[in-house]
């Protein structure tokens, strides 16, 4: 697939890290600077991928094996990339994606055994691209947990994962950020949303000036 000339940003973090709020704020900020922004999310972000989202996130958490989940998330991602992300990048838009392949590396690659190699192979075969910049909102899982549980309609998955696994995911994300230091920016997610947003903007010097 061609690369397109826009900018592709992803947000990552454990559940309750506040990344969705920050992604929305960044989208608003960049629109105010005059950029076309496509704010999207995974799983989902295109009609077909939203259907797959319903398959993977609703119902019994043991409905699919980790391996089948890798296939479903990757199928959703391929559709999302073809129909939403790639066309937006070709129009020179900024794409802000709430979760991308790093979520599969962590959630399916770590949580039920070590499946990272399978995730990476399938990614190389069927997706073949990473975001230009990945913003990791880093957060203490105990704090993230209390936030996630206080949300109305919070998805079941977080509770079933438990604190220990969230600790492992946090470490996993920080390791991933070191492994892919060229695209990751780690932002401390503690404090109120304004403070976090200020940190986020400092981590994105490319957007400190309006584009000519
Ligand atoms: P999301 O709606 O983004 O929830 P949150 O607001 O907590 O980020 O994602 C739903 C869940 O899907 C979340 O628990 C992470 C999980 N997920 C995976 O397990 N694998 C993936 O590849 C993706 C994109 C998400």
C-alpha cells in the first residue's frame, strides 16, 4: 500500500489511561490549527471493522482463543487501513487512531501466553505499516483501574484482566516504547486532563506552530 502524505498518530495505553480523552483533545487542537483530522479507533473505524468489534468485545471473554482474536483484530485493522486510514493519509489529513497494532502486541501478544511472534508475523504479512508517531499514555494501573471502573458502561474486559496483568501490560508497553524508540513518545498520564494535555503537546513539537 502506498504511504500517503498525511501524518498517522496512534494513542496507546492500558485501559483507564485516559488516552481516548487525550486523542479527542488533540483532534480538536489540530482542527483549530487548520488541519483536516480523522479521529478514529480500533477495533473499528470502518463499517466492517465495527462489525468485527462487536464480535470481539461483546459476549463471553472466553468466546475466542487468543489466536483467533489475533486474526479478528488483524482483519478489522486491514479493513480500517484500506477504507479509512489510507484514504485520509492520501488527502494529507492527520489520522489520530485510538489504539492500533501495539494493542494487539500487548493484549493478544502478552495476556494469554507469549504470542508476540505470531502477532508480529501476521502484522508484517497483512498490515505492514506502523503509525508515524505513537503516543503512549503511561499510567499506574491501580489508578487506571479505579478510573475505568468508575466509568458508566465500562467494558468488561478490564475487570477480567485484573491488576497483575495490567502491571505486566504497562511494563510491556514501556518495553515496546524502548524497542521502537523512533516512533514512540511516552507521556505521563497522571494528573488532571489539562496537565496531561500540556505534556502531550510538549511531546509533539511538530504541531507547535500552525502550518503555513
Ligand atoms: P477500547 O474501546 O479502545 O477501550 P479503552 O477505552 O479501554 O481503550 O478498546 C476495547 C478493548 O479492546 C480494550 O480492552 C483493548 C482491546 N483490544 C485488544 O485486545 N486488541 C486490540 O488489538 C485492540 C485494538 C484492542
